[in-house]
């Protein structure tokens, strides 16, 4: 893939469905909604879309023809098409993959769609958890995995209760002004209420965790030259992207809290020519709040174990010095299954377009968006990726 630093690729439009728990809808229905929204936002005809990138859907698990079914249902006839299976890393991964396809001449205008209705129907079978070993011992999926990560972190640095509470409240504040956040979560939250929420997998509290819901997002990606020709009113440029899948396959790292972000984070910032202090807003993948702290440390905002002091010294809301997940993130807006990374990406693009309304960030020239995907057995998450976005002139 060619470098993105020349700003030759642009996101020219997006759409996001409201996150709803138990909507009764299908992933394809939700995908149709956001495609229509993205076309309306850009003024494009459906026939102009010749590239399609999809995330997988837990509600449609096992379908080996997902991207072609999506194309058929949505009335698209792409010359380039793919489904990405990196879990929560898939959404921003598809922006990079669409950019590469456009650079290679395989398509001209691509739409990247993530849609899932996991709270209505979940057909997934996540074998990465090694259920033959896990189930007999009660090691049941993401909750236990992140409980172990939290325990390992606490053993080294102490449990960061105050930092997690501050982050939870800041993200919830953003969700209150986000009409696409789940109605179940759009309620005020105090640090005391966070700390009093029940333990669900010690040391994880209920309010450390995402709530699964149904939702979708779509992003229209093309070359900057095509965007100019089309008269696009707003541009967001992806200027740097890095990913790492199956970090440390030899299991040589004794600290399981270390992830691929220790490599991906510094490299993506270097590619963009930025330092952590240059980032205007951070929209990190947050299936669990502890993941945000680990990313802050490994990307380079602070040192190992330093996220507690780092967050204590900063204001994290949309009007703060380091806005984090200004729309609530997945923890306070809802996680639409394998389309969950679109929640953080949508908020980044919305902010860079200047369309966030009452929660609009004042300094919104760039954003760092991340993804996390797939949980292997007794290790850290498998996929880590990061995307730097820049507002176009």
C-alpha cells in the first residue's frame, strides 16, 4: 500500500444508524439504511459506487458469501469487494483497504459498511477462545479475558479505579448529547455510581463493559482528485494507518497487558509526522475501559502504568484538553457487534466535518482512531490497528 501522507485519499461522506438494543432488524436492513444515508450526504447515485468493503456480522455468522449478499441486497455492482474479519479492527481496516484499492485502480468510489444486529440474533462461534479448555473452567469469552488483563495490570501498577471512573463519566457525558447512542445508556453518570456498579468479573465492573446492540455505519472513500471533481463539500483525509495481527505469536512476552499497540501506535504517529501531544482528539476502541488505558500507555501518550496520573491531569470531554470518545464510545453509546469500531470512526469523521453539534470539539484538525479485534486463548487481543485522520481544507 502506498503512503497516505500525500492526502490523495479522502472520506467524503458517512452515515450512522442509531444503536438500538433488540431492534428486531437484520444487519442487511441496517446496512441499507446507512448506505442510503451516505448517498444522501454525498449526493451520489448508487451506480457511482464501484467498491464495497464490509465487516462481518455476528448476526449472520457462517455466511461465506457475506460481501456478495450485501452487494446484491444493496443494489451495488462493485469492481472491488471484500469482507474483513479482524473483529473490532475491521472498520478502520476497511478504510485503509479501500484506499489501497483506489490507489491500485481497482475502483474509484468505495463504500465501507459495518452492520450487525447481534442483540437481535447472535449466531457467532468464536473459536479463538479455545472453548475446549475455557468452558470447563468458566473462562467464558471477552469478559473473563479482560478481567485477566485488568488483574495483570493491577498487579503491576495498582487498579486504576479513579482513572476508569473519570473516563467512564467523560464518555457518558458525550453520549448524553449523541442522538445515535443507545437510549438505554443515555443517562447521566457520576464517578460514585461507576464505582458502585456491581462486579461482573473481578476486577471488572458492569460499567467497564460495552452493551451489545444493533447498529451500522457507512463511509464513502475516494481519491481527493475525484472528490474535488465531484465538488465534495467536506473532506477528511486518512494520512497514516498501521495494523498488527497476532502480536507476539511465540508468546515470549511475560506481560500479557502488552499488545500490538506498542508497535502500531508509535509507528502510525511517526508516519503522520505527529507526536501524541499533536493529536486533537482520541477516538479509541473501547470494548472495555481498561483497553483505553492500555492504549494510552502503549501508543505513547504516557509511560507504562502512567495512564492513571495522565488522565488525572487532563480534561477528557469534548471541551477538554484531550477529548476522548466524544460521542460516548462503545461503552456509553453501545456496541453493534462486529460493526462496533464504526462507532468510534463515525464520531471522528463527524467531529472533523464539524457536525457534532453541542459536543463539537473546538480544535478539530485531526483525530486518532483505533481498533481492537479478536481474543485468543490466554493472551492479549489479536488485532491492533490505528488510523490518523486529518480535516481537509
